[in-house]
């Protein structure tokens, strides 16, 4: 508990674990807040909390999620992340080496995404509260001139693009959490998407909507966009990039792959005329190699998402009602 | 658990509790991040997490702390807070009415401080993890032209000012947590300090250091400043504004009032020539009515804080080593 009291033990935790992991000159000043120079214009501001269990999983950890989740939320407004804050809630008795490993992974993920961790906070709660480590990050990004990406800008004539395979993060977490083996090893897809988004915007400035289908999956993101934009979305079920291990796992667990969380994928709504250009730019970036069109925006059934099966039948893709898998991020 | 899944139940929680409580047009758009217009210049960025127990206490709640804590961290860089993010970790089974009450108090505190809650997040963890409600806030503020407030700017010749009575928040929490009565009712001093800081900077632009002595109290803040600025700090023990209820409680519990947390007070390091002007401005503001000089910066014992007792004796004021009172904010 002493490490959270703000006294000498707190400052040891900060000096020995967090400062080396995040390696930032502004953070090192340890002011109550970070003071930073910013050009005028539009900024994006976002926050996310991470309570994933287990802390380390195939393909990532809560450290990568904490960076990529917030960097990606900013990117979904077309913004390039520049600064991050990181606030930790540690459970008393948590192995300090484990906290250090989380901090290291967080610091590395930040460097990979090209974003600086400039301010932070640590609290400690009694053993039996919290759960090892929770992390909240907030992020600041800059929205380039002329970019206007919003969930209410989808319009009939737009195509819906996904950047790659869906359902991978959720199934990776389930595989370790439930001790299930699905025949193949599967790793979380957690990755920063800011680089991919920059390439997409360079190819075509007027991207209408971007969204990373995390909790609640592709189904939730598409429903939110359909409602916000008051349009219908029609998916082509045959074109959904669902890896076999994901569809097997979902069949086994009775889940819909469209409702499974992703942590390194995005959905883009783009005017049909620009689709080829955007797809080409995406496929040239490591985070968008598997990019493909999965559907289109229609005037019919505003606010609803429908999918057409290989047999020509149609079904409504709804929001999951409750919790499919708790603590996936 | 369903309320944290990102699906339909999540959106009910957001629509019914958070949006009405925070009443902000940008937040209402529910983008992945808030996009905001900002003039160029220096911004301050800060984050803080709140795990206080109990959630509601005399004089405040975790909602007020979550706003005032971050607004005040920004103010300690001389910045005026403009935008806040709020991220909640809810424990499964927590009374929804209680979550709503926290959100209401948070929204009211934001309006009182003149800051907008523009983005947020909610996660739910299983019953037996977390503890009712944890909140992380991050804040963005603007640093006015010509202001340069930093913990390493204290210099010999500065006087040390405190804005009012010390130790009040910590003793208020102890009184309810431990079921102790200290003869008088005592209420937390949680309040936003941005208005007070604006008045101080208007009176004298070149304030050297500001710090709100929260966890670890006045002792910790002064030690951090002495170390950062490589100067000595000498306190005049007879001038410390310690209310009787605080000194009684501390005597009873074996605590040092200088190490007890405050949530609505600040320490200021100001050139001696400007002290009267700054004090006058402070006393004209409701948050600074009790402002007084408690010490000075000296060339002796750099990095150390010493206090002179009424009998002329001197003692070193050290950082508390561990945790005096867990989960005070």
C-alpha cells in the first residue's frame, strides 16, 4: 500500500519503473501536469480504461492495449496521436516485476506508435480490490486540415471496408482465459492504426467514417454508425474475412464472430469512387494487408444493419444485448 | 457485467446516466474521440485516478474529487482547464443509482469549475474486483502567455504561501472511515483552484511554483519542490494554519498534520516583493480567504525542508515513508 501513498515509496515506484519505461523528458519533470507546445487547430481528445484479464496474453498485454486502444480511438477521428497520459490502479501485493513488465510493454508500444507518454498517476488499492493492474490512458491528437471523419457521415453510395481478419483479439483472449484450444495458435491483433489511417487519408482526404470495432465487435460499430448517420448498412456475408480458427471457436462457444472484439482493425466508410484508391493504400501498409470491401450503405432500413447470406437470404445484425466476454480490453 | 460489454446495456448506461449528468454537446456525439478547436500555444495535460473510500464523504464525493483533482493539477502549471475526460471502472453489482449520483456530482463539479467533460469510457469488472466506482480523469488546459510555473523555479528570496487551513480533507475522510469523532464536524475542503490561480496570476504574472498538497500533504509537496529547485525551505511552525480539529485528530492518531492530504489548497512560491500583492488577490477569492505566508526559501540545506518551532528549535520535515492513510483520493 505504501507505494500509492504519494510519499517516498511512491517516488521509488515512479523513478525505478515508470520513468525508465516511458523515457520522456516532459514526464521526467514530474510537474502536476505536462506543459506542451501545440500549434493551433483541431485536436482530438480521448480516453479508455483497460481491465483485460489475463494481463499478458498471446500477441500482447494490457500495456499494448492501453496505448493502441487510445491511439486508435484518436485515429478514428482522423487524428494523429501525439501525447498520452497513463494512470495505473495497482492491487496491493501485485508483483512489482509484473507492474514493471506492463510499464515496459506500454512504453515500447508508445514508441512503436510514435506517441509520447507525458503525464501519469499511480494509485494502490487493498489486496482483494482492483485486480493486479488496471490502466487508464487518455490521448491527444491533431486532426489534419480538411479531414472530417465522423460516425454520422456515412451516406448511400459509400462502401464499407474492413482492414483485415475479424474476431481475432476476442478469440485469442478466450483461448487463454477458458483454457480452450481451437486447433491453431491464435494471437491478438492489437496494433496501432494511426499509420494506416495516415496512408488512407493521403490517398483520399474525404473518408466519411472510421471506427475500430473493439468491444461489441463489427456488429456494434456498424449499428452505431447506421444510427448516427440514419442510413442502412448491407453486408455481404460471403466477403467477411473471418479466419477459420475464429469461426470454429465461435461455433463451439455459440458466439457471432461479428460481435467478437478486435483491437487492431478498422472499418472505413468511403465513397465508392474512392474505394480502389483507399484499398490500394491500405494493402500497402502492414496493418491493412487484408483490407477488403464487406458491404455498402443503402437508403433502405435506416438505422439497421443487414447481411445477405450466400443463399440470398437476409438477416438483421443486431447489437449484442449484454456481455459476451467480460474484460476483453 | 452486461453494462460494460459495449453493447446495448452499455449504451443504456451512457444514455441514461452519463450524458444527462455531463450535458455536453461534444460528448453527446459519441465519437471515438472528441474533436475540439484549440488556439495555438502552450497546453497543459494531466491525469489522475480516484479510488477514495467511501465514495461519499462529508463535504464531497469521488465525483468532486475527480474533477477538482485534475483541474487543480492543471492549475498548478498555471493553466486554465478547459476539457476533461472521465473513465469509470464499475464493480458488477454496484447500485446503478449510486453510479448515477457520482456522475451527477462529477457533472456539477465540472460546471462549477467551468470545464467541459467531452469524452469518456466505462468498464465493468466482476463483483469482488474493483470497489464500487473508480474514476480516472484527464484534463487539458491552456497556459496563458508569459506564465512559467514549475516545481524547479523556487529560489532564495521567495516566500511560501498556503491558501488556507491544512489537513482538512484527510481528517474528514478518517473521521468517517474509522468512525472517529473529533469533537467537531469536519468537511473535506475539495474545491477547484483554477479561479484562485487566475486571480493570483493577474496580480503577479511571475509566480514561481504552485503545488496542491494532496497525497503526502504539505511535507511531500515542499520536499519535492526543494529537491527540484535545489534550494532549502524553512517553515515557521507557529504560522502554519492547522485547525484545532486537525491537530487534535493528528495527535490522537499519531500523524503529522504536514503529511495529511488536502484537496482544495495550494502552496505558492512567490518573490518576496510580490507577496503582498498576491496575498491580497488570494484573500479576495473564496478559495483563498485563509491565505498566509508560512515560510521562505533559503540557500542553506538545499533539497531539505526544515521547520522552526515556537521555542526556536529546528527539525527536518521529511517525506512520509509509506502510506499514512490509504485511498484518500
